[in-house]
């Protein structure tokens, strides 16, 4: 009977696997060839660290839980598929051996967990239908494809449960077993047993139940094969690529952009730099394009998109993906790239709105939210690099900024000789000449040296360093821009020129430890200078101040009662994971009430100045700083406290532009410096001198 009932499975099963598997193999062959056509990139090192990231982010679904409801539903579905994978292996094996099953006790344990898992996944799929069809959050766009895929997943669960129930019921009727006794024996499959009990109570014969079970068996396997073949040609390709994409994601510091080696020689040779055509994609960047889930998390958290700019991080990825697929036949055939006329934007960038490329503030909110570790900012900067270095195309206002950086080593074009002018009349700010063995170098930065408002922050930091007994010195007028603006604009050559000059000075002076007040300088010196031989211990002033407070080296008096909210700098927070130091130091000041904005810490919104946007006009949509100020004002603060000179300017301007009065803007260092209790200076010992004899000749004036 077994041969008669199941023998046909071998032939139809072989046909199903041959056709379905062949189509899938062909689709994957094309995708893999396209992937391997990308530029080489090393992503196979530090396997243990990569495995840990895979377990936390991909298997553990850590990033998904930033949105609790959809996160739980997705995690249950993903974990469910992990458990049910064993079931699929068993069912496909049953095509050729109907008696194949897991051995012994594993069979009972697994059947029980499998039944429960399928019900849980069905509940999760119901939740997804509710979110997409009823709740409809802004980040999720209506998609027939998504609904079809959800229907397929539900179909996989339902057909398997029905197959179990019908199979058990048909066996019971064929063997004329008492239903209660038989179903008690298979209680390890509770849902299947419950369905079997239901079918057993009908007038259907054992043969009818058997063939209904076979229909569900084949429907189940066909859905699996069709689903598998849809993956490489749909947004659900991430089902295949997400795990490897997370495993192979960057392990370098988040704040470090890739280095272009031998850049001067490559510019002279006329090489294609950055990302200007499909051939410039690395294989890992191609995998990123394959992996986008179109979940919209990057979109709804993007400050540019939320202020009506043309930048949509997900759309950038999808535009690049579409162009890659359009060019696939040429690439796989070994065809050369289409020649581009001088001054014409190449096809890859033409597929992306240039305004979108320049709207990016590089805040990394997109990458922070992305559950599959796609690197959006790196691709945008690579496109900027190509436009600046190869095409000489960039917003017109940046021409002045780049000229100023090149000629005066600061974005404003102020004389380099005036960089240390703020410290000239002070006797508490040593430089490396007067204190060559200083423990710390205080890297003041362009804003801290030139901008009148930021100079007050610099002076507050100096006051704190001296009060805390920190042995420090500054470079003075020979300090150059850290290079952050040039690099984020895409001018990699100018960045390397400025960074190398600073590194050489610092290495020659024997600098080991660096304090930076600007998070952009902090990030660049800490994470990007090592690419050029600059290895230093680098702290932001908020980190050092909190250390001094924690160690009892700063005596803080009670401040006037004030309600404050704290705005996170992207380059201190998301880039370097520092959220606690500024907050803890502020909490140490008696009298301050710190109230968090709804968007704070990892979900905090950019002020709008990062990615060299500080030096560009903002003509499209709402100004980002105005939206951020509106968010801050929801806490009804008396002051907004920041930790970055860019944020200080943008928040202050936002308050003025929104006509908000009575709300102050401070850097965290100013708040701490104002609360300092300074020790009284030690009186100098009086020195007795003999009275001078009166002279008939007046003393000559001293030379200044």
C-alpha cells in the first residue's frame, strides 16, 4: 500500500526539484557573477568578531527591536523559519523515502516545537497584514509583492499543518483505530492531532483524507520552490543575503571612511576615483544593493528626508540596484563601460538625483537603523568623491570653502597666523614650544580658534583643564584643519594633505594623547588619522570633563535652577557611541534638570551641519536645524545644551529663525565651567627691597 500510495512522489519530486532548482540555480548564478565582478575588498578577517556580530544582529535580530511591534513579529517569523528548516528537509526527503523521519526522541520533541512554531508564525503573519493594511506606518509603502510573500509564508504554514492533520486522520481510519487512543499516542504534535480529530469526525474515507493530505503536501513543496525562485528577483532577496551581509559588514570604526591609496599618483594618471559607474562598486557594495529590505527605517529617520529634501537613503540604494541590473548583461558579457562626454554626469550618478547626494548630512541615522547593516553613507561619499575629484562638480558655494581650506587651512579663509590669537594674551594656555612634554595636546580646531561664539567654548575648556590639573598644550598657529570638511565633501586629496601635515607635527612633538572639542575633529583624529600613520589616544572634551568630575578633580557649585535638554552630536554619538559622558557630567551640577527629547541618543536627529552641510546653502524644504529646534522645544527647556561647535551654531540660528526667545544655547563645557568652584590663588610671598636712592635722571621707558 505504501508503494502504491507514495511511489509516484519520486518522479514528480525529481521533476519539481529539477525544474525549480534549475531556475533558482540560474538566477543565483547571474547574481553571484555580478557580485564577483565588483572590485576586491577584504572582508574575511577577524572571523570570531564577525561571528559575534552575526549572532547579535542577524540571528538575535537586535536592530529589529528598535520598533517593538514589527521587531517582535519579524523576529518570531525569522526564528520560526530557522526551526522549520529541518521540517522542509524532512519533507523533501519524503519525496524519495516516505518513511524518513528524525530518529527516536528527536522526532517527538521536534514535532511538538514545529507545531507550536507554525502557529506562532501564522500569528506573526497576521500581525504583518494588520500593519500593512490597517496601521500603515509612514515608512511602509503599499506593495503587492510584500502581500504575496506574506501570503506564501502563511500558505507554507497552513499546508503543512493540514498535511499533518489529514495524514494522521487517514492513517487512523485506515487502521480502524479508536480515535481517542490513536490521538493520545501522537500528542507530541498537538496542532496536527487537533486537526486530525476534526477530520476524523467527518464522513470522509481514509482514501479521500489521504489524497487531500497529498494535495497539501504538494502545495507546500510547490510554494517553497516558487518562493525560493522569487527571492533573487525581488526585495526579499535579503532572505538569502542578510546573514552574509551582516557577517561581512565593516569592522573598522564607524567614523572612518575608506582611504584612497596613492591618491596623488592616481589623480595624475586620470584614474576613476570614488563611485562613478557600475564597475566602481566593490563586491560588498553590490551585496548591500542585493540586501535592502525596503523596510523604510532609514527613510523615516533621515533628517534630509524629514525636511522635504530629495534624499531618501533607501531610494539611493534601489536606484543603484536598478542601474546595476540594467548594466548586468554588458558587465557579464565583458563589455566596456559606456564612454562619458567631458562634463557629463556618468550613468550611475545620473540614476541618483545629485541634490540627494549633496543633501546628506552624513549623520549615519540610516545605517544605525538598518537591520541588515547596509552602508549608505560610504556610497554617498564615494559618489561625492567621483564628482569632486573626477568631474569637478559640486555646489558652487563649496568652491570658496575648498579654496579657503587649501590656502588658509580653515573653512573661513582667515589667516593661519590668527589661529592662535585667542590664546595670545593668556598665560594659562601653553603651546608645544613652552610645554613640549605636555601629557595632552588640546586640538582646538577651526571653529574653536576662529568663530567668536565657539571661542567662548574653547576658553571654558581651558578653564576646566586648568582647574582639573590637566597638563596640556596647544599647537597654535601651525595647527591645520583636521580635514573632516574636505573628506566629507569628497575631496579626499585635500583631506590627506591636511591630515598628514597635522600628523607630522604631532608625531615630531611626541604627542600621545589628544583632546578635541569638535566631535568632527575628534572622530577624524581618532578613527581616520590611523590610516595615515597618526596613532593617538583621543578623547572629546565631554569625556575628559566627566572623568575629572568622576575622579573628584572638579568642585562644582550649585547652579541657578534651570531646565535643560541635551542635543546629541552625530559624530560623538552615533559615530563613536558616546552618549553618557556629557549627560552624567551635567547631572553632577546641582540645580540642573535634564529632560530628554523624544529623539535622543541613538535616535537623536542631526542639527543639519554634518557632511560639510555647514558650508552649503539649504534651499530645499525646511531647514533641518529648525525641525530639530522644534523637537527640543517640546521639552519646554530654558536652555539647549550641545557638545559641538556646529550644533551650537545651528541650534542658536534655529532659535532665532523660529523667533523663540528666552531659550539659551550652551556647550556642555560652558555649563560645567560656570559651575566651577576655583581654588583661591596662593598669595605670593612679599619680598623686601631696600628703598632706592632718589635719582636726578628719570628712568628710560622699557621696550614692549
